[in-house]
C-alpha cells in the first residue's frame, strides 16, 4: 500500500496552483480541464481540481465544495516559517494564527488560502 495523492476541490484549480507557486515556491503543473498538481518535494503531490471535476467523480448524493466548513488541512514544513508565512499573506492568504513556538519546540502557524484551503505551516518537528 502506498499513499497516492490528495485532491483539493476548489473553485478554480489553475488559480490555486498559481497561488502555491507564488506563496510557497512550489512548482505547479496545470493539466487543463480543471485539474493540476503541485510538486511537494516528496513522493506525493497535492492535486487541485475544480468543483465540477470532483462532482463528476461522485454519486449525486455527495456534493464537493463546502467553503463554510473545514474538513481537512494541508501541512507544509519549512525551515523558514516566518518568511514563508509573510510571503503567503502578501500573496493573499489570510493569517489565522501567526507563527509561534510550541511547547515541543516547533514553530507553528495557520493560514487560510484564497481558495479556502487551510494550511498548517510549521517547522520540522525536533524530537
């Protein structure tokens, strides 16, 4: 078994990819027709798909896209949390929690991206 990918359903996948490139410096590839991926530096990418693409994969009783609810968060790890956090806010992210040191020594922060995605931006955990 191997984890394949995470797909985030959004209003405009291409705009989400462009935001990830601008705010986090992660390379995005838009594959047309409402779908694209961001390279994460690991084995697994983060994919973005327009709501209509997601809906086409699901039975009618399910509805993708609940911008008023938080169903998950993406966690990004950086050695420069403060710098990346500032860059993301300048690019249009909403600050939910400024970077601060946790009791276990990690720098942690939270952002809401323009597409509604919640991001936990933190330093590596040092055990």
